[in-house]
């Protein structure tokens, strides 16, 4: 399963859009105190940032990438259990 995405940080929350396997839509948003990832039309995961984490506009992009890949790993894990 391949994930391709672009991260944007303009005018609002850090956001990433892309696809899983070149077909399934992927969307990620950092809302400040939490982040949300959506894959496909039905799967969604929301998670709080750890205490003391930085504001979205000062958070390193490496943190954003780590959360994006965490979301994909959770999606894969749940998909395996359902199949």
C-alpha cells in the first residue's frame, strides 16, 4: 500500500491531501490540540497531541509526517482485522 501526499501550511491548519495506492483519497488536518486523518469515504481517526506539543504553525513537519504514517498504520491494522 503506497501513500502519496502533499503537505500545505498556508492560511490555516497544517493539511495534507493525497491518495493511498493512487486511488483511495487521503486527507489529514492538524487542528492545534488534535489531528484528524480520513482515508476513503468511511475511515477516520482523531488523536490528541501530547501535552506540551507545539502550536501547529511551529510544529516540525517531521511530527506531521509521523502522525500521517501513524494514521496509515492504524488504517492498515484495522483493515487486516476486518478481512
